[in-house]
């Protein structure tokens, strides 16, 4: 199995996770008033960054979980798991059901054929700074640390993309929107890693450009490509727009 095939296999394994994003059946924003939802048991409310429940999984006692700002936890739930998430100062529930119809319809990621011309070596022009990042649900106060700008060529065209730091200093992340976005690929952009080669040189294999969960579900708060990473060149490589999506009106197959 070659490197690209292994990457596809790893992506399919990720999406087939029985409590991953294909399992999400809703995103329920909490208030201080108790609410009930069709896909999770009990009544739920939030005060500050503490989530409260009564009747969850048949437990009549009140339960509570403190959620750190911008973080999430998963707790056991019959038939899956329940995510409790903090986003933009608000708290939400995302039930994850392993019998979601999305799993029946998912037949693997859809990609362009591998094209070696989209594997490039870039030069990093360092400029460490914080960059505000929007999300598919609007401004939730997200920012990411940029290591600088990666400069490279696609054919005869010079391209510049802001790259973001990861926990591994040998890897940078790029969130980008290109000439295929909203056509063959998902409209808000994709992400790809840059791997350190030596000195200021970094390798980017756009054949491994990946979708965020928002390509598959409306119940996500994915980042969108910053305006400086909107490029006109067509990156006809990596993952295409999926043919299925989970929405408030149910699962849709295109």
C-alpha cells in the first residue's frame, strides 16, 4: 500500500469512528432554563461554564459538569456518547449515536486522483503572530498562532499561505480556500499539513488536503479559511465535497 492509499485508509477509519462526527445527531445550545431534546435523555441547562442535567440516562439526581472555555468532554450514553462543548462562551450538547444513518451512507472519502505536481516544497517566511479565525457558525473568538507565510509555486504561479503552529514543531497546519472551493471541494476550505524538511524548507502534499467535519454535518463549529488564505489557483487534489450531509432536516444524500 502506498503512502496516499494509507492516508485515505486513515481518513476512512476516522470517519467510521462510531462516536465520531458522522454519529452526531444534533447541536443543542443550552440556556439557564431547563430544556429537553429528542436525541438525548433528561433535562439540561447551563449556568456559567457548568452544565446541569436531571434525568440523564435515567438518573433522577441532578448531575453537573464543569467545562473549560473552548474545550469539550464526552460522557457515556446508551448507544453512543454525549459531547458537552464550550464554544464562543456558550455551552452545547452534541449527542453521538452509533446507529446514525450517516454510517450506512458513508462509502469512503471522495478524492481527486493523486497528482505529484501538487506535492511542493515551500519556504517559510517567519512572522509569529495571532490570527483571528472565523467559524462556520460565525465569530466564536477563535484565534490561532501563525508561524509565518509559506511561499511556493503551483505550476508557474507563486502562492503564499499563512501557516499555523501545531503541538509538534515539525508540523504546520494550513487552512485554505482555493479555486475549486464551492465547486468540486467544500466551500469554507480544507486543511493540509506542512512537514519540516530542513532550515526554512517545508513539504506540502496537497493530495492530503482534508475536509473538516462541517463538510459532513451542520452540527459542527469548524474553522474557516482566513481571507489571506483564499487563493485563486485550483488545488485539484485531496478530498472533494462529500455526497452526504447531516442537517436539521435529517440526513441528505446528493
